[in-house]
């Protein structure tokens, strides 16, 4: 393909991307802020409605480039690492061969060839062969060429400033694409839009009665889950199986506070749609996302959020100083939760307890909202498991 212009769009990293649209797009402005913060994002370079290259910016100033052929097949992957001041080294260059479209779609390559280049220009090529399909379950032994030397300069490219995607244009020739003498870059990214996820009508999550959901009619049923004891002045929201993994915390007053679950009952059954711990019996005036000190809302794209990670299908409210005995979690918490929506792990008074509950959508990430009163006090903290919306955890 001969081209004189490239369409440029942005999104989150998605190495399996094979089309013209991003499954999770972002605006150029958000991508630029993520670049400045050293956070990952991806750039799609395309022409004539065909993807030519997908460029991913990784932490530690690393880059990965996926190259597509004229069929829009992703046929090559190049990993670039910082080499010298202002330069990147194509450290690994992997090519694939596929026998047909069905094998390509399933990721079953016939040949995988990887060229490795050292910092001083030593080159090694390793070829792996899948062998005849159906003839054997074992791949054929790989073949590795002996190390050879080459000028390391031939494997270098400049470190791009944000938007300087011309740096990657020469790589396109490796899949037979021919750039014109001058290639124009055209920004076709999405608008910045309304930005990060905004708090839904949280009060309605706990209002009993009928409601509509993406899965059809449902009934909201608030359920008392007990009193949460806070001693340290720090509420933690975490998966109880991963308490040591930097929980999301909120500064709150010490004391005992009621925990309420919002059950959502549909024809399919019931699930925990949200969980709330209430500190003041005053309706919140505004809602804000619970953030860690290193999190910046300006780095989030449309509808994105920072949330509590769930890996055991369970979330919990607890004092930030609370610990658990991992060997007892199955018997004391996870097994009881198979037949109950919530379980309390008590502690000798006046020590803090822990109240765990099922995560409505299971594993994933869920937003944590802080409801503040007119004078800025924390009135309540809510975890929304997004059963009322069509969006899953991000």
C-alpha cells in the first residue's frame, strides 16, 4: 500500500486489536496527559480505513509496535527499549506466518521468527515451527542462528515526543507499505467528552421498590449488614483476600457506623448492587470518587474510573489497621458468603471488625464514591457494583 497520510487515534493498550476502531478510545488530550505522566496508552496509525500500525507506550519509556499487512492482519511485533540519549533500540522483532485466515483468527501461527539485538549490535534469529496441523501435538524444535554483528545504528530510532508519530513511519515498510516523500498525520481521535465516570443517582440505589435495569425490571431491597467499627479514623475498602495490596482508604471519624447493602432482585435472582457505610445521618450534597494520592482524574478517559479491585468475588469495609489470617478466610468468610450476601469477621472489642459482601458482578474493578455534606464532611461511602447500569467494571 502506498500512502501519503495517516489517520491517528488513541485508546488504552489492547495488543489484540485488529480493526479500525478502538474498543476503549480516548481523546488526544487525555493521551497527552498520560504520556506526560509516564502512563500507558496506545496510538493507532491507519490509512484508507486499514490499520497499519498500533503503537503502545509502556511504563519505563518502553514502546511496542504492532504492524499489519495489506489484509489488516497483525503480522509483526517490535519491542523498543531506551538505548542512549534520545534513542530507542529495536530489541526484539517478532514476525508470524499463518496458513489461512482461520488459523490467523485463532492465533495459530505456522512460523514465529524472533530477531534479538543486543545493545552492542549482536544479532540472533530464532525460528519456531508449529509443524503440520494434526500430525503431532508437539511443535518442531526451534532453530537459532549463531550470533552475528551489525551496526547497532541500523536498529535505532529516535524517542518520539508526543504526537511525533512520523518516527514510526519507516517501520511500515517492513510489511510492504510504501510511504510518500511527505506523510501527513491527521488526528481522528474522539472528543474529550464529559471525562471520567460521574456518580450515578446513588440515593436511588438504596431506595426500595421497582426499577428498570439493562436486564429488565427489578426490585431494590435495602438490607442491614451490621455495624462497622472504626478505630483508626481510616476506612479501607478492599477485597478481603488482598488486604495487603494498598486498599482504597477514606479519612472518617472513629466509632460504630451502619452498613447497608442494596440487593437487586430480578427474574434471574438477587445480587448486591451496592454497599454503603453511613457516618452522618445527613443527605450528601455532592459525590466524589475515592482516589489514592497518586491518582489523577485528568488521566482518565470517557466514563473511566479508579476503583477497588476485586479478585475473589468479594469486597469489604474495614478499619485500615484491620488484618486477616489468610488460612482462615475460606472457612470464616468465603464459604459462608456462598449462602449469604454478607459476613462479619468480628474482633475483640474495642478492636475493629470487618464486614464483607459479595461483589454484584464478581471479579473486576468498581467505583467507590464519597458522599460529602454541605460543610465537606464525609457523610457516607458507597461501592457501586454497577448492576443498575450497562457498564461493567473497568
